[in-house]
C-alpha cells in the first residue's frame, strides 16, 4: 500500500513531534539530578552485594536494560520480575543487596507487595519514579524523580517519554558509578572480551604487528631505487629509514613516491634521506591496539611503526591488517 503525500507528511510531522517531546523529557531530568542522585550513587558504591532492579510491564523492560548496563560497567546487577518475585524468585534477593524499583505511577501493586519483604531483609530501596508523592516513594530510602510533562502518545497514555526518562536516569547512575570506581577502558574490555571492544582493548600492537624480515627498512644512504624495491616486496606501503645505529629517523611511503614522480623527472640519483619524512608517526611496543588505532586515525596514516625504548623499529602495522583482523 502506498501512502499519499498528505499521509506521509503527517507521519513525518508526528515522528518529529515524538522526538521533540521525548527530548524535552530528557532535558528536564537535568534539574532532578541533585543530592538524592548523589545519595543513590553513594549507596550503590558501598553495596557489598548486587543491585536488584524490578519493574512491571514496560518499566520492567527498562529495568532489564539498566541491569544489563550496570553489569557491563562493573556493578553486578540482575532483574527481578515483581510477579515472579511474589512466587518464589524473591529468594534471589540477599541481605547485602540493594533494590531499585522503577514505576511511573509509583503505585504499582506488585512492587508494593514486594517492598515489605525487602524491608524484612533489611535491603535498602532506591526508586526511580514518575510520582514522588506515591506509595512506593514513601517507602523508599532514596527517590529519583523522572516525572515527565507528557507522553508522546496522542492520548497521553502509552509509556513513551516516561520510559525514556527512566532509562536515561538509569544510564546516568551507571555512568556515575563507572566514573566513581575509576574504571579504565581496559577494565571495561575485561567485561566485554568478545567483539570489537575486547579486540581493541585486550590486544596489544605486539600481538598483531609484522616483525623481523617482514618489516620494510632501509638506511639513509640507500639509493631510492633500492627503497622502492623494499616497499614493493614487503607490501606495507612504506619503509622505515634508519641511521647507522639502526634507529628510526624517517619514513618513505608509496604516496611519497607517486608525488615525487609527478613533480620531479630525475629521481634515481636520490637517496632515502633525500625523500624521507623525518620524525615519522610511531608508538612504542606494548601499547594497546585501541591506542594504535587512535594514533593512526588522528594522523590519517595507514602504516604505523612500532619502536622500542631506543627508537629502533621492532615492527609495523598496516590499517588493512587491522581491518582484516576485525580491530577497526
């Protein structure tokens, strides 16, 4: 079925309106990040157990996502379905845990029935609520206000802005905790050993660089013709230029050669030192692949030379190799 132009325009306008309403709901959260938020962060930092997050319906789906985000950033968390909690799953909640309750109305029946059971175990309760005067709010240790002015639904019924606001508040908690714990990118990668994140932050350039005879090198006095053969045979698109002490002093790339041919007719009397770029981009052995990629992207280079502490080249990596291996 093909929509007429009028219907298409209405759909586009509605989509823009939804995005505007939800963006305003997120923006309004900034004024709600106050001492209550900091208290919640402090409680979670000092938690000796796990973070149990519960919510019913669409709030439950948001709770699951927040639990996943917390776990992936170093805060052990799990989702507890309120109805299942009333029928046996409450056994997953231990005395050292903290509970986060998510509810738009703040009067979700299933959560209200769970709260006395949490209290019996002495478990602190943080609530993310759209109604800070609700029954759940009155029984919580900390309340985070995520009230929204309106839902994006035409009848102000379907949870849209409210679930977005709750999700963003959960993300804010997770990122604040991540920062407070001082976790590094490497720590994050330890929690994500698979995929691109793990590859970038768990592997070092030493694991992927070409070494030994596979590294293109010539000395400063090497004729340019010999340097061209070295670049061609090693297939790295460049060669390191070394001084007599075998230290790195320059680089010649295939791009340099092309530009040289374009602008200079007599090139074969030249030596490597006449053509090379001095102070080439390089990193020391032992850096992470992520750092190496950052350097290559920042300087727009396809080859990166790896040196030791004496600035002698010990390897080279090419962007194509990293792409092929799934690092970039």
